[in-house]
């Protein structure tokens, strides 16, 4: 079982330092997770570390291929409230 | 009206009429500082409008990772054509950073300061950041080291920072209120968890304040940066200023939010606006009652090289550095001579300024004892403290205020040159219109020369162009123009009408 990084990765390096298994490596066009090394942080931490620091939504997937940080989870604004939030911010 | 200039021969500032220290014609904010702090920062280009024309700084981008998200930051930082914090085009290993620093220091002997500012948070990359500092302390001891941080990991880093003889740390503190913090920081990474909203903001705020206190206790100078975000923290920053000053920060730098949509930040995409020049200036003025304010920050890139406002980074790319043979021992000797020369030049200017600081504009003949309102003027200069730039060549203007207390530097204003006339700009405007907009609120612009077309447009906009003081020292020229405005009665009318409307 392993997590994976997809195309939306911006190569910010944050995940590399926090991985307890040294499973993340620099690659082109973006960082990759070595599936043989990745433990999903089980036994080390409550949450997978790369997915806890990754700043981009929909970039780290779980073993089932599902997004761990879906849209709205990092901005704090669910998609259905986006328009309202935008109107509020633009009124500032 | 005849205007006499009284030259008070007052060599000591103590006991004068200037208890706040903000009067007189101080060119920069260093005049507020104690002698001990002045000694530490006198050759730091970022702390003085004056020093930045003589001394250069560089940033090395060794710290990519970040442990928080700020709504004004886009973590996709690979851009060579932008100049703003967080942006960088070439990440360096500590070894490459040390090489680059020595190459720059040898080729630009005016370089006195090496900073690590990102592109992520330096203290979220402790190994890369501290290895760079450790090696530079040993191999290039004539370079000052500084670091800027969001503060989250600061308390854990203070011991290590103190070891490397780092005497300046910048903390970005945008709020002391978790409710406001939640509107700026959507999450932090803390003790191996992602913590969202107010809870995360509260931890960040506590760490920042604790770090500030610990640094001050260690005798390390702390500057606080704040990003002014209209409708979010603008009013609140006055309280931030009060608190950080009380805790011992030596300088507060309130910067405008940069939120162009094309930068792809959350604020940019959502349409959060930045402050106007006037809003920024008003807030800086409101904070300055409590704090030494810094007004000339150029908000440079995390890999900037050179004098403020210029970037020579392209001369020191990795392949070019590899081709350079650097004898740092020899370079240090040259550097010491160059620094000595600059110090003498600055001392000479300081003597002149001390004489000028004593120049006061009297409030008119004793009979009417009038007080004239302050006037903002823009100056086009390419450095050296004199008016020496053509209006059309200026990419930024220095803004000075003349009043009966003398002349003081207020800020710099960039001329928007990157406007490409896309949707966000509305009507496509000419470079000239951009310059004139940048000067709003000013009543005169002093430059070495100016063309016929801008002359007319400036006059229409209520800004008097003035090319009569070319090559003169800025402060003397600004004062001369102010005196002329008083003498020709230009300030009488407006003062009277504003009184009536008040």
C-alpha cells in the first residue's frame, strides 16, 4: 500500500523532509513516492505526513487513488461556498 | 513673504525640541535608533534608504519547504520574471549557496549582507539553512547573516541562530488575533498534523510572540514585517505594531499586499485588493507613533542579488559561478577597503545632514504665526542622495514630506510597468498615466529633466514638475521647493480652505 503524487505537484519540497520512510524522491516533472518504501506512515504517525503538509489540493492520492486533500480542504472554502466567499473578499 | 532660515547650531539631539525624534530632516529611519543598534545596522542595505544606495545584499534560495500556508503566497515559485517575496528561479544546495555567496562578495565588494528568506520558510528547512550559515560564518566572516521566518519553528531555532552570530531576524507577523489569523492562514503543519482555521492561527501567533521574546532576550535584533491586507488586518496592524514594539522589536515594516490575479495566490484569484498608496501611508503614519517604521522596503525576491531595486542574479547563475575562481582571502582585503571608503562617504553625508537637520522653516513672521500644511513631493533619483534622474526613466519615485518640521522620507512608489492591459486592468493605460497615478497625493515632482508631454499632464493632475534642482541633494531641494511654495502663497489658500471645510 502506498500513496502517490500526481501532476499538480509544484515541487515545493515540503513532503520530502517530513516523510519518515525516505520514500519521496526528486524526479521530473515532479516528486515521486517510492511505492516499495511508502508505509502511509502507519505505525509512525496518525496521518500520512506528505498529505499533511502538501499545499496543493488533489495532489496526493491514497492507495485507492482517491484525493486525500479534496477541493476546498486546504483553502477552507467548500466549492459550493466559493462564489459567496469571493463576493465577500471583493467587497473588502 | 520673506522667509528666513534659522540655522540652529545644535550638535546634540538631546534637549532639543524634538522629543519624538521624528522631526528634523532624517533621510531614513535609522535616526530613531539607539547608537548600539545603529552600529549594528549602519551598513545593512535593507534598513536604510541611504545605505541601500551604497551597500548590497543577496538572498540564497536554500529553503524550499514551508510549514504554513499564507493566502498571499503561491507555492509554485519557479518564475524568473517576477520580483516579489517567495519567488525564485534556481534552488541551491548549501554548498552551491556558499559558493555563490563568495562569488558575489568577491565581485560586488559592496555586498555586506547575506539573507536566507525562502522561497519557503528558512526555519522549516533547518538542515539546509543552518549548514549554509555555519559554513559562511567560518569561510566568509566579513558577511553579516540574517534570516526571515513566519515564526512557527522560531522558538526551537533560537539557540542555533544565536550560535551562528546572526544579529538580525525578521518575523512576519500579520496579526495577534486568531480570528483574523484564520482569514490569512488557512492551515499550519504542527507536530505532524495539519491544523486548520483559528486553532492553527492561534498556535502560529503564540510561536511568533514566543520567538520574538526569546530573540530579544538573546540580544538578537528583530524586525517585524507585516502585510497590509485591506479589510482583514489593516486597522489591527496598529495594535500589532504596539505589541511588537513593547516586546522589543526594533523596526516594523508594513508592506502592501501584492495580489495580482496572475500570480495565482488565493487572494489574487479571489479578487482581494491590495492597499492604495494613501492607505498604506496612513497606516504607516498611524503606526509610527508607536514604532520605528521602515518605509523603503522593496519587497525583493528570495534570490535577489545586488543593491535594492536592482537584481544582478543573472550574473551569478550556477554555471557562471562554476567558471569563477574565487580567492576569498584576497577578496576580503578588497572588500575591507571598499567598505572603509563607503563608511567615510556616509560619514561625510551624515555631517552635512546634521547641519541640515538643524534647518527649520519658521512659521512665518511672529505677527501672524502661521503654520503651513505639510506637502508631499516625489523625487526621481538613481541614487547618491541627489536629484539625478529623467522623469521618463524613473521606475520608482521616492516620496518626501516637507513641513515646518523639515523634510522626511516617507516611502518609495513603484511605477507600474508590468501592467499588460489584461482584464484585471480595465482600460489599458500608458506608462505615463501609470507614473502619474503613482504620484497621487504629491504636489510636486523633482527630476533632472522632463519632457513636454508629461509636463502638461502632470500639471493637469495638480502635480508641479520641477527640473530646476538637478544634481542637488534631495532634502535641500525639497525644502527649497517648499519654501518657494510658501513664499508664493500656494500654501496659504489651501490651508485656509481646508480650515473652512474642517
